């Protein structure tokens, strides 16, 4: 095998063509949420298939689960070595509102060492890092330190609706020892961190009806229930005044943060005042926990949208007969997201006032929280790589967001995932002027190459029996 230093040098010398390829990737408006972008989604799949072919992967194909197909390819030329799945997603969020972009969202523009484009941070930049690290080994050494399966999803930004069907339909093809995800990102630019888990998620959409039609507020005002008033009252009942969740059984099964998790959270450099000042908000939530603990280690319940009645220009003196709301619950280890969101629904149903009807418009089982044991080979390898690169042992952190593939791949395929993306929290993901740092590209390429090399020192059996590796 070619020396790792040689691989690193090759990646540094190849920065210009790597950036050029990333720019071509970013020019493809692969928006999965809008059917109008279907031709661009297909073009992006063809673009990625061509890249996997040039890398020298085999069995390149599209994995169809009834939605936007995933792109797959593999290299299995390392007998006796672990098989690692490299995960990324090629779909991006819509670019709206377009008038708030300083540069065209699908024309990548480099300013002060940052590439601005929709999808640059989430997650085409880090996906490029992962692919190029594998490509470097195959080009320079003719082999990779581990067997590799590449899985590039096309529906992550719409909640991965067909991912389960893909995993079940192609179960044999997707079998591997572990997953390295280009999604997930770093928690800090200055402190090395390892993502060892993420909260799960469940969603609910409800409607409330208080009459058969909208009513004239002069003729009926003060004499009937107003759907908007009643919906507001119901939603307000979900939380206590201090911000803690008031729903019975909402916290059922939740594992309380252990001493090590709280110590790791406290060790992470976090300026709470600056964090909230940056978004013009004030800290508020469950007492007894720091703000960072609340957003990474504890469950949360939020109203994502509420609407009804007249919202157009000018006035319209009506009493709304319908109101609607969307809610999400973030769950932690030990919780069943389906049970949690149903507890929220029962709370709303129990408090629905007489003469009103609560309708369930959407209710899903959601995805559970994911946890990666601190002694897992993925964590051990990442710790060694980041310690060597920074001179400090990385802090273990959990994501407050949800990454469905981690829990789903564990459930369906029985494999664990390490999120090792190189994007950073301030890169305006899902917002106008999204960007990705060129320095993150450089650092990520070196780290991914080192991580693949380090994982090659383990045997496949180590991933099936990680408890033997606990220190």
C-alpha cells in the first residue's frame, strides 16, 4: 500500500481539479422537494455515476425505492479487511428566497476562501471530500485500506421517505461492517469533536374545526368559538411557563444524561450568550439543564407552523372556522418516537374544547435517536486521527438535529454510523448564502484519508464485537 504521506501529498496537489469538480456538482440544482427539478435530479445521478466509474468502482447502479433513487458503487478488493459504506446525499434544499442571495445559488462563487452555493455545506462539500479520499487511494495505490461501498441518497432533504424500502430491497447489496457519513458536520472549527449520536424526530400535523364555515365577526363575534383562538390555546398548553414540556408521558423512556455526557458537554467551548445573540433570541427551556444540554441531550417539542383564517392584504372581518398546526418532537436515547408523538396527540385531543373537532392530517412513526458507543472501532479510529491532527483528544458530542439514516441503517442492516462531515455550524445551511470553507475541504481530505487507513487496522470481527475493544 502506498504510504499515507504520499496519499496526502496527492490530495494537496489535486486541490484545483477537486474544487473544479465540486463546482460542477454545485451547478446541478438537485432540489428533491420540487418536482420541477426532476430533470436536474436525473442529471445529478448521471454526474455521480460517471464519477464513480472514473474512480474505478464496480456494480455501479441506481437503487430505486419508489422515489429519488440512490447512487451506489463498490470496491471490494481488500479481502479480510472491514467493509465501510460511505454515505452522502446529493439532494439539496430549495434556494428560496432567491432575492436574499448575494451570489446566484447554483453558480458557485468563491469569496475569501469560501465557496457560496446551495448545497455547498449540506452536503456536497463533505461528500466530495469522502469520494476524493477513496479516489486518491485507488489512483495512487491501486487499492484502498478497506473495502468500500458508496451510497449517495437523493431524498435526505425531504425526510428520506423511500430510504427504508431501499435498505430492505437491497439489504444483501448494502451489507457492510460500518458506515462513514459525510453528513452530520463538525461542532466547532477550533476544537476537535466526534459525533457519537443524534436526537430522533417525529412529526404531527393537525387541524381544528369550530364551525362549518367562516363566520362574519360582526354577526357572530363573542358568540361562538374561534378556531384560531382554540388552536392557540391548545398549542400553548403543550409547555409550562418555564419552557418545559407539559405533555403527560412525553419524557417516557428518555435516558437521563450520564455523568460523562454532561462532562463532555461542559468541556465543549460554548458561549451561550453569543449563541443566542447571533439569532436574536433568549435562552429558554427545561430547568436544570444548560442550554447546550437542552438542545443535544434532552427531548424537545416545537410548533413549526400555525395558520388559518385570512392572511391576505387588508382586513377581512371573519371568525375562522379552521386552524392548522405542524409540530415536531425531538427524542433522545430510550424513547420510541411513535409513542412520544402520540402522547402529544392525546394531549391535544384530551383538551379539544366542546363543539370543536381535532383532525389528524399527518402522523408518522418518526426515527429514533442514534447512539454510537464510545469504544466502537469507528470512534477509536476517529479519536486517533483527530488526536494526531490536532494534538488534543476530541470531545464527544451529540447532535441536536436528526439524521434518519443512522437509526434506520442500524435497525434494518444492523450497522453503526459515524458522522464525519467537515461542514461547520455557521455556514447558513438551508438559508440564503450557504457556503463551505476551502480550508474544511483541505482538512477533511487529509482526515478522511487517515481515517480510512486507520480503519484498515481493524478486522471485520471487531465491528461485530465492539465490546472486546472497550478500554
